[in-house]
C-alpha cells in the first residue's frame, strides 16, 4: 500500500506531547504489519517527537508533509 492511500487516519492537531504519540502508538498497535497510518500533527514538539518515537519503536516514517505553518501530515508504516 502506498503512503498516498493510508489504511487509517488520525487527527492530533492541538494534542500536546506526549499524548500525541501515545494515541499514535495505540492506533498502530491495532493495525496489521505493513499498513499505513496518516497522522495530522501540530508544529513544534509534536512533529519533532512523534516521527522520532515511531522510528525508535521500529515503524517506518514514509513521508512528512507541511500543511501550512502550523500543521503536518505524517505517514507511518506499521512494523
């Protein structure tokens, strides 16, 4: 599956750290290996910390897209 057609989507704009990664991790745990999760995140700590934490947990960061000055789309592949 391509990152352009994610299996699940999660909007965490406005959710503070570390809760944004906790929620991301819970959704990833429900998914099957190889599936793609799209996560919307706020600028600042969330977009810095969530991709790093996901990578440390063994998931693949496929793409990060800026959506203006204060929002990002992150695509993760479940491992």
